[in-house]
C-alpha cells in the first residue's frame, strides 16, 4: 500500500497520526505544506472527492484570523484559493492510501484502513 500523509510537521493532530502509524509499523511518505506547499490540482481533486467543506479548517487559528470579508460567502473556488494561499487552513492530516482519502485523525478509521 502506498501512503502519503499531508500536513504540517508541528501540528498536534499530525503528531498523533504519525505516532499511530509509526507505532504499528505502517510506512508512509510525509508531505509538509509549510516547506513543499500544495498544488491546486490536488486540492481540486480532494474537494471533488470529499467536498471543500470538509477540507477547509474553519476552526483553526489561521481561518479565525482572516478578515470577516474573507470568511463570508465561501464557495469551492474561494475555499481552494484560501487553502492555496495558506495551506495551514487545510484540515489535517489528509492521507492518500491506495485510492482512499482520509481527512483528520480517527484511530478507528486508521485501524480499519491500515489493518494488516
């Protein structure tokens, strides 16, 4: 199984997910948004698969610090633009695993997906 985790290295949820995978010997590649960015095509594909509403982290500090005008009338195009400009607004982690897309960290979901 080919697994890539997308996120930010110092994020607490990323740390939990990485600890879970590492503790079970699950090999994965890590893509850090802060150093490598994220491409628009990938965000659009994710958005088409799971919806931009699920990808956009409205509860995070970066989103909350936006001017009110940027937080209003959000549609897919605006959400993708915000996430491209500030990838820390993407909910974390996003994991691609052989055609599956997981968003956020849920130990039960990980166990179902990565069980030997």
